[in-house]
């Protein structure tokens, strides 16, 4: 958890309930609590004016007498990339760059995707418009800071006036960071990395246009301002997240996802499922603290809100319906189309609300893999696909979060096809947990809990310690304690309860 | 109807059904059909390359042997302004401009709104950040080309580096056009106006940042790329519509809509209702012709699509629930909040799908007002509020459109609270038409059809002729004939059936 939300209660908190009403209060005294470690360049003068008014009037300078770190959020913001969706639409991308006036494009991909039609179509589209481009195809799947730095080193001298990412989440995320750090050539890599591992500096410049063409139906990265990677020195998965990092345009072409093997369809689809379910059940935006003192500091992962809810619930229903069909039948193009759309909708949902425990706990599971190789992945070294690491704790997670908002968890169970007419609210967690476990078991080839991945009870302490740094998502987990030892206990129990599910 | 969709069928249409399959075809021969009257600067080289390849190979240069004007659309695009929502959030707007690096802001409003707290809050927010601004408060409600030209003449010498619109749809639309024409100082006013009245030139430059703060819960203009006005010389309501016209950010602050009188709440809420219902029932995007040859030519009003559907249906349900409450009880802040949110959601819906007959027929109703003064509007000259002009034909419209898609019309009836369990599909129109009429009657102070506004059967021919130029929306009306005399007959009957509703 970030330092900001651990500030000890002061006398001022007694007045906090006043603020539950809708009245806005002026920017309060210290803007730094909202993003530990970073003093925003525009926030400082407010503090000075506040102090001055206080001296002049003998009263507090602004309307609110409260510590901002204690104040809850009162607003939410929805931002998403433009999305174009249609079979074959990849071939329009050259015209898009021509329309933007781009002349030198950096095409980002990985060595596997480079062999696929998607990249060939994109290259043809660029050539048809006479647009110069250079390909960087060394993106690492599950990027590390080192692989991202390598990509940035490629991009800097090429001096592209636009970026094109063709691939899965790793490719799109890497392209986002190539775009970011070429625009801030003197920045330290940690400047923009999420606090507390990095400095959480907000992105206050307009980046170059980035068009993202996903080749999996999973990540939703084509619509979000998030980029995830391993920070090797800290042994942690972290990322950079800011609205201004989001692509200009996501081009969703179902012809590009047809080639996914069934196992990849399943695991990337599980990512979609839990993007939806976690953003739907995240704490509400107006329960998040602190209230940002400048809108640029309002996190993209802001908690569930009325607009993200619409996306998340729709994506959840679609995934429950179409993921099993798309995994089972490679000729079911309707199901594939719908899964690509669901991935993008879920991207808008979690991109404006956030994810929580399944994702937070997934990072140490992936990093501490005891040697599991997922069926259907033709690899020489052990791998637990991201979607599988997320899904493996899910039945326990939603049993844990349900008491925070039983109605939402019941609605989710209903999306899984459960008849909730006579289910009691106190049984919401049990019912949803069971529905999720059944869905995973029925999908096929999924590990039965952490044991199925080769973890034992002896691994739990390390898994817990690997989860603790995921402050950005853990702060959105309903019911998770803010006190560190209590939080450790809760996480320990969640891992224990994830050992087997059926 | 535009010339493009009236092209007589050729032999090539026999092959069109092949294209119903998902396969993309390369840009075909003439890019102009997609936007009559405008040859796009990037499209021309494709035509030349096409001709050259045809000469060289003896075969048609691109994959498709079909006339593009006959091809149906295969993709859709969703674009929306970022939206920030919260009570009091107006006060953040100065920081937004500071974050963008804007130093000179043109604040656009009208003389009525200028007296309200919203403008004062915005001014304070700009001053607090030391941002220079100038106010243009001469926006005309229901703008004319002349009032817009006056606004542009104000904006040009001021040379703002960003725009701020505070007001209803007229204000936000005028600000969009001030932004557009200061960026294209040498353009003729008609260049960008929708075909066939104007040249329908697409906007291919990035405009200056525009932040829109709505003070009504109606227009949704804060999220759309559309601006509507009267083209006086042509006696027609028309507009300019392109994604690149959309505001950078819509700031939706429920404190700004609290002051609307009940009558304004009702009529602006009716606009929301029919933005939702028309976009939900518009023809599907993949039934629209022609297929654009360049993505910049893809209209924002593209027909119903899977993403607009989500917004439209949600906004419809919310409006049915909260509009009557918000009109009846000035203290019902929950209903006011929800209506502001619904207006914005409906804006995203129709902004990416379009509206059809209610809006298309509303423009001559407003222009040919026989002298009606709406209750609750304190004006000296006659006025039919926009939402009322839209609503007054609605029962007849949805009876007419229902056979195109009975299931969607039944779902809409269900949103109005009708139990559709045993309703036959062929009764969908009757059931929805009746539900809409009942909703209007129950809302109170609504005219009972065109007669209630003072129109007689003798006015119908002029109303029909005034509707015909609304090609951009009529092309999205399901069931409307493409043949002009047939279309006239249908419109005539719709006006006749709108004389009284209860």
C-alpha cells in the first residue's frame, strides 16, 4: 500500500463525513499525498497561495479544513483510445498514418508475430501509402526493464514521428514506453514507474501517435494507458500507468486473432474474464483516498465507476458466453469476433477502474514458477501464461471480496448463468467462487489451483511478500486491510485457499 | 439522401453478396462516392495507382471488382471525448489548461449562462492558475451560420491556444466551429458542412484543445464531433460532423445542471431519450453504403454498432427511470446526476451511431413553427424546444421503424417498463409507439402531437420538403425508401400520424 493511504488519522478525519456529501472543496494543502514521491509542477503555487491566504485572513485559505490524504475522491474520469473494429481493417493503417501526416513509423512487434499475416498486412498498408518504416521485432514476451530499455535505445536514434504496435500486450506495452521515453529523452527510467517502486511522475506532454493492432484477444492494452513489466532489481512486476500513455487508435481486426492456438485463446480469454470481474468488483471510485489535488494526478486505476461498470459487465457476460466456444471450435468465428470485442471492452473497463487481487497476486505466481509448463504452449522453458496466473486464485478471491458488495457479486454470478433468485446475500461469495471454479474446470486444461502449478504451502510466505508491493492494484481490493500485518494475514489465507479448487 | 447511395445498381451488385462475408477488399476505384463533393487529398494517389496497375496488368488494380458505392461497410469506429464527472469538478478546469500548457483561453458561452455559477467557477479556476482568457458570450441559442461566423470573427484575432465552452449544445457546438475555422483560416464556410448542402470535407488537422462544460443534461455535445446550426440561405438545419471536431475533455458537473427550470429539464431530457432510442434503432453499421475508401471518410454517424449499443441502451434505461423524477422534484439530486450521466452516455452512443427520423423531421418542425410558445419557457417570441420537436413525431416513427428489427424495438419497449413476455414480434411497433406516447403524456406539459404545436394537415408538404435535405440522418433510418418519391410518401404518412398521439 502507498504511504499516502496509511497516514494516521487526525482530528480532521472526524469532519470527513461532511465530505461524503457532494460538495467540492478547493485544492487543499499538500498536493504530494496523492502521488507519493512526486511534487507536481503545477501544484506547488497552490500550496503557496493557500499559505498566503491563511496568513492574510487568519482562516484556512481554502474551503476545506481537512487533510487531503484523508479525503475521498469525488469524481471519476473516463478516457479510452479510439477503437476501430472490423475483419480486414488492418489494411487501413497506412492511410491512418498518412492522414496524421506521419512519414517515419517505428513498427514494434516480436519475432513470432513478425511471421504472421498481421505484420505483413501492416507493412503492405504502410508501403501502399509510401510511408517509411523500420521494424523493431525484439520485444520480449513478459517484458523486463532491460528489454524495454533496449527497445527505447532502438527508438531514440530512429526518431519516428509515430509508432505502430502489432502484437499482444507485451508488444503494445513496450511500444507505449518507447513512445514515452523518446519524448522525455532525459528522464530517468524510474521517474514514471508506479510508486512506491518508482516516482509515479505523471505524463504531462502529448506523446507521438501510437496505433495498436492486437493479435490476441486478451490484454486490452490497445485501449489503456498502462504498460506492465518486470523491474528486475526489485524482483517485482510493476508498470507505468497514465491516461496520456494510451494509444491514439486501437485497430481490432478479428482476422489477426484467428491464428491463436486454442491454449492461447483460453489463457488470454481468462485475462479478459478477470479484467472484467476485478474492475466490476473493485472499490467504488468515491471510496478511494486521497482525493487528487490536480486532475493530472487522478489515477487511471480509480475504482469502479458508472461508466467502467457498463464496459466491465458487458465484457463479463460476453466472455462467459463466447470464451468456451472460441476455445473449443477453431471455426467459430462469431465467438472469436466477440472475444476480441470483449477484450477491448474489458480494456476500457479496467483501464478506467483498475484490477485488484487476482492481478496483484498473479505477479509473484508468475515470477516464482516452480517449473510448470502449460499444456499447449510449445516452449522449452517453464511458463504459466498470464491469464492462468490470474485465474488460479480467483475462486478464493471472490469469496473474500463478496461481503464488500454482495449485490455486485450476485450480479456477477448471474452473468455466469447461476439462478440467483433465492440466493442469500451472505452466500454471494460462495456462489460466485463456485461458479468461477466450475467455469475454469469446464474450460479444460486449467491447473486445479496453485498445487496444480507445483506450489506447496511452503511457498506461501514468498508469494505473500511478492504481492505486497502491488500497491496500485491492492488499494482497489475491497475488504483488504490497510494495516500491513493484517493485510499479510489476509493474503496468506487467500493463497492457502487457492491450493485446490475442485 | 446523398447521391452516393442513389447510384443505380450495376452488374457488379450481383457479386455484392460475396462481400457480406468478412473478407476485406483493398481500396477500390473511386473514393469520392463515400463523401460526395469532396476528393480527399490522400485518396487521389490510390486512384492513380489503381489506374496504373490496371494498365500494367490488364487486371483491375485492387482486389475488389466492385463499385465501392455499392459495397457495404465492414468496420465501425468508436471515438469519444474523455469525460470527467463529479459534483464541483468545474473547479479543476484551470489546472487542466495549465497541464496542457495553454496560456490564452477563449471562453465561449451565452448571455444567460454567463450569469450562472458555472461560468463564475470556470473563471475563478482559470484565474487561480494565472491563465489569460477572453469571454465570447454572444452565442445564439439555436445557432445560425451568421451567428457562428460572428463567433469565428471574434476568435480569429484573439488567437487562443485553447477553447473552453460553458453552456448547452448551442454553446459547445459554436465553440467547436470557432476552433475549426481558426485552424483553417482560409477555408470557405461550406467546405466542412455536411453534404449535400456543403462539401463534407473531412477534418484532417488536429484542432486546438477544447474543454466543454455542459450546463444542460441533453445535447451530449461534450462527447461528440457534431455541431448543428441553421444554414439560413438554404432554409435548412445542417451541421458539421467529424470525429476530429470532438472536445478533448467533457467536464460533467451536476452542480451546473441544478439550476435548470423544470421545463428545460424535461425538453433537454427528451433529447437524451431520443438520442438513445434513435441510435439504438438506427440501421446497423454493416448495412450502410458506401464502404469508405479511407478511414478518415468513415462517418461518425455510422449506424448502430456493438459499442454504441451498450451506451444507447444504458442511457435509454436511465432516462426512462430518472427523467420524470428530475422534472417532478427539483430536490432530487440523484435523478439530476443520473440524467447528466445519461446525457453523456447517450452522446457517446449517438455520436458513434447517429440518429434518424425523429431528429431529421425535427428540423423543419422547429423552422416552420406556426407560433407555439412552450410552457415554462419565458420568451417573447415563439419557441418549440429542440427536445420537444424531436419527441413530437416519436410514437409514429417507432411504429414505422419496428418491422426492420422487432427484437430491438421490443427491448426498447421493455426499457419503458412494458412486460413484453407475450408480445408478438409484429406488434413491436405498436407496443413501443404506445409506450413512448404514454411516457410523453405522463411527463406533463408536452404537446399532443403536431396539432398541439399548431400545425395542420396543410403544413405537411412543407414539413416533408424540409426533411428531405437531412440526408445524413435519413440514411440511417431503417425502412425508409431510397427512392425519393417513395421516401416522400413515407415521410408524409409519418407527419400525418404525428398529428395527435393521445
